[in-house]
C-alpha cells in the first residue's frame, strides 16, 4: 500500500518529480509510475495501485486538465473522499473537481510557497478529515477551530528555512543518522510572546512562565517554536517603530491578572490575528507547574499532538526558582551569574529532589564553572548531577544535552555526539542541541560539520549571542581572524559591550595585526568588567611590545581572579623569565601542578598537553616537553595554535632547523609574521 497515488500528465514529469522527492523525504511512500501503456494495463496495475493508496494527489496543469486518464483517477479519489488537488499552472479545474483541499503551487519548482507545501503535506497526512474548500476563494480561507482539533492545519513559512537546513547543513562526513531533522517538516510554527501583566510589565516570574511553556512545546517534535531571542529582537524593533515580522503562523500570548492568581491565554492565527481559542488558567502557589503544562498541552492538542508528561509535579514557588535558574544560564557568562544559577538549581533540587531537569541544569552550571575556574571539584559535581538526572529521567532532551557537554569536556567525544543526537531526536528544532553538537565536532577536528551545525543553530535562533560566539571561536581557531571578527562583532551587538564579547573581538583584531585597536578594546573591557582572559590578553599585548614587567603584572591580576587556571601562571612565568626575575621557575612549577591533574579528566585534551609542553620546555625538561607536544599534534594536527606551541617548545639551542620549519608552517597556515617577529621566544631563530 502506498501513502500517495500521484496522478499527472506525462508532459509534467520533470515538474512532478521534485514534488515526489519532497513527499518521500517526509517519509511518504509514493506510486507515480507513468511508464505504462494506456488501456491494456489500466485494470491490472493502475486500478490496483489507486485502490490501495491512502490518498490521490492530482496535479492540475495546462496539460492534465484535458487528460481523460487524470480525470478518471481524480474521480476515483473524489468518490473515496481522499482527493488532494494541486495546481501547478493558472488553469480552470474541471467543474467536477473544483472543491477540495487544494494547494496552489504555480511556478513550481522554481517558485516555492512554503505555506502551500506545508498545507499539502498535512492534507496528505489525513485526507479524509479535510473539509472541502473552494479553490477559487482559497486565498481568503482561514482554518476553523473544529478543523484544527482534528489535526489538519496550515503549516507556515518555516518549511523553506528548515528544508534549507536539512539539505544544506548536513555534515558530509556523517551518516544519515546525523541529519538534523530526519526529513521531517514541522506541523506548525508558533511565536510565544512574553507573558505580562495588564500594565505591560514583564516580571521575572512572567519570563519564567513564558520560557517553560516554550520549553515544553519544543519537546513536541512536530512543532517549531520561534526562539525567545528572535521574539525579543522583534519586540525591540517594534518599540523603534518598525515591524520586522515573526514569520510564524500562530501566536500565543498571555496576560496575568492584577492579583497574579490567573492568566488569560490567547492562541491566534498570526497572519490575520484570528482568534483560535482563549482560556483562563489558575496561577496559585500549588498550580503553576501543572498550569504551565496545561497551557502547553492545550496548544499541542490544537494540532492533535501531546506534550510529554512532566516527571514530577512541583509547587509554584519551587518551579519559579527553577525557571529563574534557567534564565540565568542564558545570560552572558560571569562567575556571579553562574553562582546564582547554581544556587537556584540547588534550591530547586532541595525542594524537589527527583526533578531531573533541575539536576541537568545544575550539571551544566557546574560544567560552566569548571571552564571558568578550572577547579576539578566543579567537574566532579557536574558528573554527579548529570548521572543523577539520567537516572531520574532518561528520556528528556535537556538531560542528553547536559550529558553531551559533560562527555565533551571529559574527552569522550563519541559519547558526546551520541547523547546530543539523541537530544535532537527528542527535540529536532533545539538550537542548544545543534550548538552543542557543533562544539563537539569542533573538538573532533570536523570543522565543516561543526560549522554547519552552528549555522543551523543560527537559523533556528538568530538573535542569541552564544551562536555567534561559537562561530567566531570556530574561525578563530582555524586561523580565519577576519571571519572570526565578523561573528564576534555580532556577539558584541547582541550581548552588549559590557559583556565579555568585546574580549573575543579584540583577540581577532590582534591576530589580524590591528594591535592598537585590540588593546583599546581590551582596556575598554577591563574598565567595565573584572575578567581574567581580558587581563591576560592585555598582558600578552605588553609581552609582544617587550614590556615584560607590565605583562607580568597583568598576568598576576588574572591569577588573582582565577587562581587555579594554569594558563595565567604559565604566561606570568614566561613574562618573568624575559624580565629576568628569579620568580619565573616558581610560576612554571605552579602551572604544571595545576595542569597535570586536568589530564585525568580528559587525557586527550590537546590544549592542556601543548601548554604543559611549553611549561616543561621552560623548565628545561626537553624529553617531557617533546613527548607532550608530539601527543597534542597527533590528536589535532591541523590546529594553528598547537603548531605555535610546538615552535615555542622547540625554540632552544640545537633545535633551530626544527623551529624554523614550524614557523614556516605557521605562516602557511595564516599566522601573522608580524607576531612571530615580535615574539621574544624566537629572537635567536633565523626566520
């Protein structure tokens, strides 16, 4: 049995074939064979095929309207109530077939209408429940509520965007199991506007409710929810007097009562703001979690879908703490913000010990804290809560995203990929999962695959600063500093100049030989935030200017903020070495003490391996230095910074030729010759 019998004129085969491919990409089986001799085989073949088909798609064109065969097949579909008409040309359909669920695809395939394609796919999914509509007045048609509840509804503009991701962003070196959306097209695209009070105030509590309704609906794989940052950007533009549009078919909004005990929620057709339903929900202390789930489920039910059941029903006050913690994790990172998120997740777990998503959130908080502080106990706590979350609920997307991050930071990259792919199966349109997968691919050295995943995340959530940070990091690590600067500039615009984003942009400037511009940006950052990487980068700028005492002072300031990060101790040791300070050895020793235990967490951490190589080289332990840098280069042979560290490691008496070869390789990879000339490590090398 086929899902679809396609009736068409032979002259239209080239135009019909892309439509058949679209059906098949969405998991539909299609019968459309026209290599048959008319007459003699009709009874034996075509009749059997059309009888077994779940629906009959008739392609009306200037060729098919006069075809007796097409009209006969259309009649069969009409009699059985499974006829789906499609218009490829501006023609007058034969009178008997002018009513039905039609899709207007004039100009196909060169001209594609996303809403019509999605209309067509949904009609095919349930052809018997569609109410007839006039094809001559279809442009003014709007769905009736009763039709919505039977599961047949329009699908919006997101199809073309998502289809582009499906085709364009599939990593070439991955199997088909890594396809972003498994060929699926969402049932509907929905914008969730921030819930607010009647006076328009958007409180933290209201933000939390909005966030979690969105979060729950994202778990319904057939729905595409407009990312929050995209919505916020749209609302911000409205305040400036221009409407950029949201490109979603449906809109959900909520007004909280003055006493905060109820919320009126409206679900509308976004194109013309036609009300689909409006309902009131309680918001008492004991109902908020169930209310949030009820709102989300009512939306899903409109499309004949269901929201996954929440593992544990928790009180309003507890749930709001959890929502606030989630909101903190999306902010530009600072130690203060991460500590606040951690505390709120911990409080949530104290009140609801079996709430798996809170454990997953706490795991991610500890991972971020580990990356900030390099304190091993933070990683150990992340492990504890990730595995606890998995024990409590092994079928939740947030749990697998957290596990993916945990595995990536412990060097278990295959496990990381598997976990995040599982998350994408549960929530196919999760930009967080796409971004995490891109980060893992980047660590695997799969640059193309990583970039495609990160670009896919941008497509889903174009207003979120983190997406541009990661794309900037990808190009920065690959030596493309101009491209990195473009993405870092976007990060700055979205996260704000008072965030750490300016630090990243300055680094791209510096390695593009825009030294003064970079230093100005770092100084500007240091004036507004206390951030150790910025101080360290300023130290490096002074190092290259041969102001070694000033460089050492900046590195020491970074150490005071983040005392367990080996990189700052190593940098300070190098500056002190060239300042001819007797303290240099002590700093190198401390750097080694801090870096070596990190290899117990991730033995294949090539950045730690290469850093250790430079520390041991400075301590004149050539054998250990050579072994470590060789191991790092074996793990990531194309990394420009590993080659740079290798050159620094080799820059000692008797290794002139090897060092020169590495420097030549650096230049070929795009590293600045000016920076090489400024680096005191290479003063004795013939370049």
